[in-house]
């Protein structure tokens, strides 16, 4: 198939973005880890596991061969979960068009990457592995969005952040439609931190929301949720500044408060769902600690990226001596060091200070 665009990762978000591009009469190849998903897309025009009930265009083809999806593409979009991203990138390093810097690369993955140097932002880590052509040329795409809504044409806004203005504009033009607005940004660090930490806050928000709706927290209300949301935004800004964010307006734009709000409040949010299930189903009881949870997280049937991010945010906060009470409290809850009721009862009093 003579396609200019490849997408690595056939989860909900990768499939949704591939669908948006393919509907612009562009040929897209998407790489699937599971052959069943590839067959589903090619034969039934569906991704039943990750994006059910959404019809996919004929211009979108799937493959389980990563070289086939990546070789010779003008644009390549990485959409695999953070814990698998580095291994995926290592598989494409020998591809000629990557080796020679002919393919423009963008990343949809949210979170931090574990390295020998400790947790690091995604783009700076990938730059250490990819050829030198890609230094300061990668594009990071994020914003207040849900795959389910984008795939159905709901109006949504995204940020395409890069230190390379030309590449930011190229991906902006590739993705934008009358219902998908894409804006450029130079603040790659601020946008990445916002995309990662908002998932941590959303888990805490989901716990609070569940306590309110189940009657376990009659002292909480809408104002409490707004307190948590504001405290979460402060923590995103605090870590963002420590990690080199360059534009304060990043945190008050769609990549900051916009993404945080939709991730916390939408019923489609997986991290919010995870937080609710901590209260409603006591799902943490099945895991010894956070490392055990992360090792067996596939058993949940969905992937709350905020669980891994909570671990890395805690490490980074300690390294930079930052006060981040929501993130620290969530880390302790996931590690069985703090009960949610204690966090929201007394620990939360420190959020406003």
C-alpha cells in the first residue's frame, strides 16, 4: 500500500487519529500488536476491542509487521502506551527512512519514561535513541480529547508542540479538520508535563467523585472537586517549571487546564474510572503495592496511565524538592501507605496552603 502516513499503536487513541487522517482521503497504515485487531480492522472495518461501534474508512489498513507500517512513511505517529514506547522505538531504528531522517515523527503517548537516569520526559528520551536528525524536531500532540469523541467527529482541540516550527505546522495541517482544531506550541516540556500529570490528578478526582456519589463522603461537594482541580493545576505548573516549561500560558490553555478538566470530569476518562473503582470495587486490594499493580496492570482490562505517572511524579518531586500534596497522596494510596478516606479527610486540608 502506497501510504504516506504510519501509526504505531492500535489502541483507542491511535485508531481514532488514524481514522481522522484516513477520512481526509489519505492512505494510512496502522501497526497492531495483536493479529485479531489487525484482522478486525482490515476485514470488518472495526477495532472492536479498543474502539467499538466506530466504522473505519477503507483508506486505513492494518498490519502486525512494524516495518511495513513505518518504512518509507512521510509521517509517523507513535501511539503506544508509555511502558512500551521505548521498546517500540528500538524496533524501528534500523528502518532506512528513520535512519536517514526522512520521516517526520510525532508522539501521542502520555506519561514519563523510565531510564537509567530516572524518569524523563518522552521527547528528550526518544532523542537519545533516534538519529540526530530528530533532535529538537519531534512533535508532541496532546490536548483535551477522548478517542471515542474524536472518532465520532465531536469538536475537539489539540496542541502540536515542537521546537521545530515547520514540523509542528506539518502535523497541524495533517490532523486538522473542520471539527478537529490543532494549534502549534513551542513549549514541548510544558505540554508533556501537563499531559502526564493530569492523569495522576484524574485518579484522585475519580476517587473523590466516587466517595461523593456512594455517600462515603457527605462532607464533600462541587466546591471540593474544584479545590482538587485547582490544586492539581498548581502541581502541574510546579513540576512543569521545574522541568523547563517555557511558556506560562501553556498551563492556562487547552493543554493545561483544558486537558485536566476533561480528564477529571468526563465519564470516558480511564484514569477517572480507575479512581472510582478504587473506592467502588476496592481494586487495590488485589495488589501488594504500586510496583505489583504496574506489573499486572493489563489485568484491569484498560490502561490508566496515571498509575505509572504517579510513581514517576513522586520521584521527580523528591528530586526537585517540590511540594505536590495531591500527587504524593495518590502515590501513597496506590502503595498502600494511606487510606483514601484519610487523604480526603485530613490530608486534603493542605491543598489550599
